[in-house]
C-alpha cells in the first residue's frame, strides 16, 4: 500500500487537516469509523504506543476485516524507529497510512529518501494573504499590515492583540523550532544557529553563500564559525522547512547555475520573531511573500539572470548582467516577475524594466509594486500590478 505524509512547519495546520477535515471526508465518502485507526502519539494516554511493537499490536487489534483500513498517525517523530514501523505497515494489503509530524525529527528529507516512490506528500503552507483575508475582520490594508508583521500561522489569526501575537511567535521560534533543530542535530552552540537565522532574515532578496555568511560572522558577530558549519546549519533549516532556497537560473541558456543563491522564510511572522520584530522592511518582506505565494500556487521558483550586450558612452561593448526577481514555472507555463517598492523610483523601475525587455520570449512579464495602482499594461506590454491585487486575484 501507499504511504501518505503531511509536511510543513509546526503549527501550520497539519493535524487539523488529517484528524478533522480528512477523517470527516473519509466517513462521508469512503468508509466508516471502525475502519479508521487514529493514534495521536503526543497524547499522554497514547504514550505506550510510542514503542514500535506496542503500536503495531494496537493497530493489529483494530483491523477487523479484509476491507481497507486507514491508519492516521500524528506526531510520528515521537515513535521509536518510526521508519521500520511504517515499512511494516506498508507491507499489509488492506492498510493505507497517513502520518504527520511537527518537529524537525520528522520534517526532514530523510523520510522522503526512505520511502521514495512508495507514497505521496501534501505540503501544508501557512495561510496565504487571500486565505487570511477570507476570515480577517477589517479592510485589506489593515490585513496587509498584519500579514507582513505576523505572517500566516493559523493560530495567530485567533489572537486579538499585537502583544499576544508577538509573544506566541517569539515563544514558538525559541522553544519549538530552534529547540527541535538543536536536539535533532546535537547543536551545542545554539547562539550561532540563532545568529545565522538573523543574518539570513536580514538579507532576504540578496544573493549569498556560506563563504559570504562566514565573512559576516567574522566582521559583525566576531565568531570563528566555518563555512562548512554554516552550510550544515542551512541544510538543517531547509530540512525542517524553516527556510527555502531559490537558485539562479540563466534565462538564455535555460539552466540553473548554482551558488550564490537566495533564501526565503516559510513564514514571515517567524522571520520577524527571530529579529524581535525590529526589522520589518516592507520591500524584502514583500519579496519573501511573493516567493511563498508562487510556491503555494504550484510553481518552481528561481532567480532569473540574463546577460545583455551594451555600448557605453565611449563606444565600447561590454556585457551587462541583469536580474529578474523570479522566474516561475508550472508545467509548460512561465511568468517573469519583478518587484519594485514604488513606480516613482525611477532608477529601480528602469533597471527592472530593462531586465524584462532583454528576455527574448513571449511569456508574461509582470511588475508588482506596493503602489496603489490599477492593473494595466505599460507601453512595453509589461503588466503592472499592485501587490494586494496580485495576492488576492
């Protein structure tokens, strides 16, 4: 049978999806309660089932006939040798297995390797801006202000005050994410990991690599951490879905070209919490949100580069390397997206437009801005769009 896993950062709604929405769907369309076996391993009354043989014995006792049974396991990282347990379950002909986990012991690429080709994955993102606005009690501009500060973790939306939201996100950042990664990978210098997150959070939208970050550590943090350790720490953060990596893509040759890369945070509220809500620059946050939105829409997202030959004032030819913020691919579809803080920033607009016009294909080209403008095409056929309109429609 197949193995179905629900991944995503902690508190993104994985357990609610599995035990409330999916279970209700199964009962309404496919089966009955007695053919659904649910084990929530984080509950005290289910603690005994964290032992492999005890859990397998419990599941066996609830398999009542030859019909298909749905096994729902929550917090599977609490189960000893959970890969072996899942392997054992998958050998049974009348069992479908669905699991969630909410710390980095499960939210890693290890389990994907162990069960490659034998299951599927549902990745649960934090709420998009459109999803937030569907329940937000206020206008879209107040909603946008909240979203760029506190992000899209569902529980945050039930909190009334700014203080409650800040405290919750800060506690989640310190006591859950950092602690999970520290315990999984036996990190003894937690401050270095915290400093790394702060550096990544402060340079959203900037091409970087471990060597550049090492230089930052030495000059600003006064740390002797090596680029190899930095590379390891970044891998830990990526495996836990805390950050994502956008690679450079040569538009003309149509291939990825490796480091340096850009890093973005899965949830902007957690990013801000890591910086104690002190550096909430709208331009970089807007870029992070657009990146997450494109991934949510099912796109493969890269940072575009294109080379253009130009002639300077002295008549000399030189190569100019231009950047496109995002190249978003979905199947045979593609869109190029540039972000500008304001259309009134003449130099920024010229630079962004120049890069789009250098692309010799007919895929859509969009400039997204925080200006309150109506959607329109400019004289070059580039679609101009407000950030809120882009996210809502």
